[in-house]
């Protein structure tokens, strides 16, 4: 896994990739530590990580509202369905867990949707 770190107005964030695409955006000041092992390699030379840095920078400066990056969503089928639906929510809009559960075709799954939301490893990119 390759990663880079970027300082933002919200504090330092780590973003990483695997062979499929971007798989993490993590706030390093978060109360939840991000486990890393020796196989992780920090680099600022990877083209996908460079593009991710560029798009995140544009987002934080108000020039971008959506991301155009290959993503590697790592989770259960249900979680991935929730995250893919999160990406479709228009910029500046908010949906309740009930609305999100209805959008994935499972209106009774409000709690499960909330749980999936909490396991999202792609903060900002998957809002």
C-alpha cells in the first residue's frame, strides 16, 4: 500500500491507494488511530496519489465539489452499496439515514446504514 500525507485546514490527512484505487482518506488527528504496518510505503511520486492531492486541494479551496478518482471500496456488499449511494448525494445536500436506507431499497435498514456510514474509510471523497 502506498500513501501520502497532506496538511489541510482540518488537520493532517493520510490518503492511500492499493492496486484498485484510492482506499483510505484518514484524519490523522482523529480519535481513531489508523493501523499501519511496514508494508505501507510513503511516497509523493505516485501519479494517483498526486492526483488525489490535487483534487483534495481543489476541494478544500472551494474549486471542486466532486471527485474523479478510481476508488477501492473495501467492505461488505451492503456497506459498498451504502457508500456508492453516498457518492450520489449532491454537494451541499444532507440525507438522513432513513432517506439513505430508502435509496438503497431497504427502508428498514436505518441503523445498518448508520453503521456502514461509520465504517467509511474514504472521508471527504465518499462524504
